[in-house]
């Protein structure tokens, strides 16, 4: 599952589920929440280190989350 697809699959009925995950990822990556939203929307790509951190937080393979990363 792509990173953006994962974020978009989180419940929007409970704003807290999606917002909590965005906040958790932002804290883990030491980034602003708007950066995480841009990554999820595909407007920008996280660095290799940030991809590794995201993979660890989500407990999902990095290659699955970011298949087009160089």
C-alpha cells in the first residue's frame, strides 16, 4: 500500500485517527504536519531517512510505501 493511500485510508469520521497519525509521523520525522500531508498527497517525496522512519512507525516495508523512491 502506498504511503498516500495508507494516510487516505484512515478514518475521516474520527478526525482524531488521521490527525493522530499525521502528528505521530510529524514528530517522528521532526517535520511540520503540513510536510506529512504533502508527502501523502505526492506533492513531494520524503528523504531516505524520513522514509525509513515512516516505515518503522507504520511497521510496513519502505518499498511498499514508496515504490518510486530512488
